[in-house]
C-alpha cells in the first residue's frame, strides 16, 4: 500500500460507517 492509499481508505471507511449508523437509527 502506498502512503496515499491508506488515508483514502480510512476516509472511505469513515464515510461507510457513518452511513450505516444513519440507516440503523
């Protein structure tokens, strides 16, 4: 993994978790 792919993956993960929590509420 390049130094750039890691923060992009973490950002995508945060957005995914956020949308999942919004649907669950």
